[in-house]
C-alpha cells in the first residue's frame, strides 16, 4: 500500500518567505483546483523547468503544506490535508476565486 509522505521542517519559514514566490502561490492554487499532480505536469502547466518546480515543491513540502506519494519514479504531490497552513491557504484561494466570480 502506498501512503502519503510529508516532511515538517524544524526551522519553519516566515509566511512572507513562503509567499514571496509567485511560482509557489501558483503551485498551491493549481493543487487546490486539481487535487494532485506529478512534478512534470506541474512544470508543464506553469511553463517552467523541472528543477525549478522541484525546488519550490520541496520548500512547500518542508513547510508541511504538501505531501507526496511515489509510484516508481513518479512523485505525486497534493496539499497536506492535516496541515493547518495548507487548509488556510486552500480557504484563502477558494474564497478569492469565489469573490472573483461574483
């Protein structure tokens, strides 16, 4: 059985450090909307290279906001449903999107 894995960082970043990157915000928004994606698909949809995407995913995972599961060489990422940070970001994105539709 495969299980979702997440990391928690001992020295957490400040909120402004996490959100200082437009790419990290786009990754979070995409995962809120889609659910789970692999690194290559995230990179393709955002038109950035694999290494850049992987680096930003690592930051978000180290903050406990994302978790992953591995299928051979494929690593799927999604929001960490047990993370208060991830839940807060999801609520913010959903509220923002809802307000923009009105």
